[in-house]
């Protein structure tokens, strides 16, 4: 009985070792660390005409977020340029206790106001993505009306930046 246990352990170790060696020998070391990423968009996936419908939807979504803000799931609960400019010009009145909005309503905005920074960044992102996507439409589908619409969104973002931030806006 005592001689069978060491033989069983030895056999188990040999089988385990041979399976490990066979597994390593069967692996291609070039692809061993490469994992498939179906949820990641690579640059080559969005560089052609086939990506333009998705890019078009993205430009509209970015503009909506910069213009009207986003409320709800994963939209940062941020204000759009319409709300911030309405607070600044007294078209809207602040009736809450959110400090950064109170600063805008009082015209005493701190330089580190997170609300105005988020609004500016969203509007700039809208402008930049619309410019990029309009150039892609011009490159791949110049006769498509969606390209003109995206270019109009970019132009309107420029107008909003000029109206609300005066001169010196980095583009």
C-alpha cells in the first residue's frame, strides 16, 4: 500500500508536467498575450466610409451634449451652453443651492468653476468632432447631405463659442 502512493503521485506529476509542456508547445508565443477586444474601436475601424453613419450619430450626440447638456445615466449631469448663457443673461433664474450655478447667476464666477469648465469642454468637443467628421464626409462621401449637416453643427458651435466666450477662444 505504501508503494502505491508514491507511484500514484509520480504518475500524477508526470501527467501534469506533460500536459503543461504540451500546452506551452501548442501556444503561439506571438499571439499568447493578444486578447480580442470587440468592444474597443480601433483607428482602422473608423477611417473609411463605412464608419460615417456612426460618426454622424456621434457628432449629433456631442452637439446635443454641448448645447443642451446631459441629464440621466452616464451623462455627468452637466449643463449645456443654453442653460449657462441663460443664467448669465438673466433669462433664467437660479432657484437652487448648486454653488457653481449660483456663481454664474451672480456674475461672480470663480476661475475654477467646474460647471463652466464642463460646459466649455463639451462645446469644444462638439466643435472638434463635428469638424473632423465633416472632413471625413468631404473625403469619402462629398455628395452626402449628412456631411453638410455636420458642417453646420460645427459652424453653429463656432457661433456659440464666439457669442458666449468673446475673443481668445482656443480652437
